[in-house]
C-alpha cells in the first residue's frame, strides 16, 4: 500500500508541475494581451486576454484536484478517486463555453459601433503573435504529459491551451487589418466573435467524454468487441452473455456472465473466471475492473432463463 501511495503522490506532483508551467505562462500572456488590448483599443485582443484568464482557473483546478484524484482506492472510495478528475474536466468544459458565450455577446453588441478612436499598433500585433507561438508550444508539451500520466483533465487543459492559441489567429488578422485602415476596424469585433466560436468548440470537445462518463455510457463499439473477444479467447469458456461495460471515473468497468462445462469443479470455474477477468483487463489500458459470473453451460444461452439445464 505504501508503494502505491508513493506512486500516486509522484503522479499528482507530475501533473501539478505541468499545470504550474501553464499557470505561469497564462499569467504572463493574460497581462500582456490585456495591456496591449486596452492600450490599442482592440476588443478582439481583450477578448483573447479573457480567454487566457479562463485558462488560469482551469490550471488552478488541476493543481488543487490532482492531489485528490490520484489517491488510491480506500474505504470511502473503493473504486478510486478518478471521479474527481471527471468533475474538474466538467468544470473546464463549462468554463470554456461560458467564456465563449460572454465574449460573443460582448463582440456582437460592439459590432457596428464606433466605441473607440484608437487603432491597434505593432505592439498589439507582436503580443498576438507571441501568444500564438507560445500557446502552440504549451499545447504540445501538455498533451504529451497528459498521455504519459493518462490524465483526462490534463488533456482537457491542453486542448484549452490549443483553443487559446488558435483563437489568436483571427485576432492577429483583425488587429493587422485595423492597423492598415480605420475602415476595417469592424473586423476587430468580428475577430472577437470568431474567438468565441473557437472557445465554445473547445469546451464542447472537453465536455463530450465527460457527459459519457457521467451518464455511464458504453465505450465505443470497437472497444467492446475487443474486450468480448478477449473474454472468449480463454480456454474453457463456452459462451459469453450479459456483457455490460460502462465508462466511469476516467476508466471502463465491465461485468459479464460466462458459461463453462456443467461438471467443472468450483476451482476450475474460478480459474477460468479469473483468467477471463485478467484477459479483459489486459486488452485495454482503460479497463479498471472486471467482474465475471460463472454459470454452467445451458443450451438456451442463459442459465437464469432456463428451467432445466
């Protein structure tokens, strides 16, 4: 148990260090984009700064939450604490969608109005370009760390970084056009609207797998077929039925009924069931637990449904 605790602590620290790098980067970019946006009167750049500000909240959520969801199972959470990571991912997704919606409303209200006499300059363009490059580098680094740790929340935060970087592209275009000609100042508000679309899309990308976990949805068909084939491949298994798999807490949980020869001993049935559980667990790294019920072979395919077998 002690080694498991040490392993979970090391994983939590690894995830936290990754999030801290993102946090520091976002603090710098938020300040730069906010200052440049206000100084130049660029609504799109200010909106992009707000997007980076929302990144700060998700970074903090991961830094705080990682220490809890990496804990091993205990008496109060026998299946582990991965559900906390699902909650953090849900928070990140909702934050993105709400941020995007707020930016869209603000930009639509400003569209067509001459709310500023300022025009963006080279400083605003330089800040937008710096943000684009920095965020792409941060995305690639964070997604690699997410794969190493298997952290869904860290992956969600990586996509948050990517959405922030991609949303800077229309900002860069809008700011550059506004600098060239005052007649194209309306592009700044349009840039803000495009930014909001990127943000909402990224939020939905984060929420989709979370919704599947919260509603205990089945894994993809190809994953289910792979697990069933793994169960059937065990020597001594005659048939498999009532195979149920659900996504929960960042993993897959399976229960199934398997039929063996009716004259098998209890030990033989136990050995076959154990091998089936291990085979299903080994076939996909997302499988967290497998429960196999042993039944004597029945011609009708389900011992519970047959009166005589």
